[in-house]
């Protein structure tokens, strides 16, 4: 069933199955982005003396930071065990159970607990999925595979809020929770019957690595390039998430409704859906580092321009361009981490890159809210914009490249062969 679609996308069936699993958990999470504020408003905490908005923010922040900081430990665990599939299934089961649990959670403390369980589930899924995709692909096709993965994930994020709004209005909370759990259940079945662990993911013996002058792949210490890629994804995710904290200011400045802001916010997702796979394939041809550095450089003026938008149309167009630029960073960064990961250490290496995305999604709104609220509306855009330029210089100077000119030539020849 998956082979025809995989052949069309020029990737492996396992990559497609794993991408669908991430789409399912992304859909489940984005359902809750819309539902949780409404759900908490109906049952606010009586013992926590905070406004409802602050209670919602606390739940979102706890989830984001838990996902970010738990990933390196999950990546290390999957490397030490030498298996990916059990971690993916365990994470999906946690996600499914927690999503169903919201049906019975009528107290704030239980909502917090269930959201934390979801965070742990996602932290187990992400590095394991990325490590397995890295393991089943070759260097010349890995960028395309990461593009497919990112596209499916973004499809989940784009679909979830629309589906949540429809189900909440016409059916109710419980139907939305059941729908999210159903998608996760399908992902469990697909992973169980389609995905197979690689037989040789065990790391090389420590002694042999010492002779080569390399560190242990089962250590939490990241490589220099992993840290630089993490910094890239932190800046990227901060730039795309920071406008969420300034929604009221944008609506007031542009005389727009929440619908106009929602369309602009979603524009980035749809742009990435269109360009993520072509960008991944381009990185297989010309290299990862060029696209990452170019994307970070272009992100600087693009981010600053958000402080000067005057109409909703301008805001939508900027988000579309921002989607294209962030696509040039995301898929190549994951592909480069996979290229440079040591045998048996893929989970750890990939976890640092995805950790950066989680941190950026949490840090961006905090920067925007603090600097925009206490200083000036345009200040956070300058800070993140200049930050992206600084990271571009550091990545360009010190990050490794995995695609050499000879690799590009061989890849082109192999694609031309029947």
C-alpha cells in the first residue's frame, strides 16, 4: 500500500510510515493548541491564583520545555538499547492514552499531568523516528527523506487546528479528543506492521572508537556541529513562533480580526508544505550547509520586516516567504545531523537538532512578550533577526559539511541511470 506513494516521493516505505506517525502526533498536538485554552477556561484551577490565560500559558510552556529537554535523554536511551521501534510505539501509546485521558480530566492538575505525559511521549518519538529515517536512507537521498518527513509533520500541524475548531463547534470536546486518539491509533498500527528496526544499530565498541580518536556515541555530550545545528533551529523556531505572543498588537495595528491573524499564521505552514521536499532534494545535490547558512542570512531581514507590516496582506506574504526560508534550514539541518551521526549514535545527534526546535518554540514567544511589552513592538524582531545573522556566520565558519562535490556528481549520475 505504501510502496506506490513512496516511489512517487522517491523515498522508502519506512520513511513514509514514520512520517505518517509524526503527522498523527502533530495533528493530536495541534488539536490541543485550539482546545486546551477553551477546556481550561471551562474548568480553571481554583487553587492556582492565576488568570486563565496564565494557566494556559503554563501548560503550553511545561509541555514545550519538557519535550525539548527530555529528547537528549530519550535519544541516548534508544542508542544504548540499540532499538528505535519500541520507543516510537511507547511514545505513541503515551500520546494516545493521554489524549483519551482529557475526556475524564475535569481538574486543572490532571490537565497539566496529561500534557506532561504527552510531552514525554513526543520526546520519545522524535529522536527515534529521526534516527531510524537516518538509518534507512543513504546520504544522497537523506535530504529528500527529511523533506518528506517535515512535510507530513507540517500537514498534521496545519490540519489539527482546523479540525479541532470544526469538531468543537459542531460536536464537542470529547469528539475532538477521540479523533486525535484515533489518528494516533492508526499510526501505532502502521508503525507496528510496516516499520522494522535495523539489525545493526548497536554502537561500535568503545575501545575501537578511542583508537579512532572519537567520543562515545552513548554520551550526552553533543558534537560541535550538533550544537551549531541546534542553534540554527532555535533561531528558526523563535522567528516563526514569536508573533503568537503579539497577536493582540498585530490585530490592533492592522485593524484585523482573529481570522486575519489565523490565516497569516497558517500561511507559513502551507508554504513549507509546498517547498520542503524540493528543498530537501536540493540539499542532496548542492550540500546541506549552503542552504542552512543562506536560510539564516535571509531570515534576518525577513524577521525585522515583521515589525513594519502595515496590512494583513503584507503579514500573510511575509509569513509565506518565512515558510520558504525556514524550509531551507529545517530539512537540511536534520539531514546534516543524520549524515554526521556516528554509528549507533543517531538518536542522540538527531535529538539535539529537534531539541533546538522545541526550545525555539518556547523561547520565541517569551522574547516577543518581554521585549515587545516592556520596550517596543519592533525590538524583539531586531533581536531575533540579528541573532540569525550571528548564527549564520558561526555555522558557516565552524559547521561541518557532509556533501562533497564528488558526492553530488555520483548522485546525479545514479539518478540518470535507469
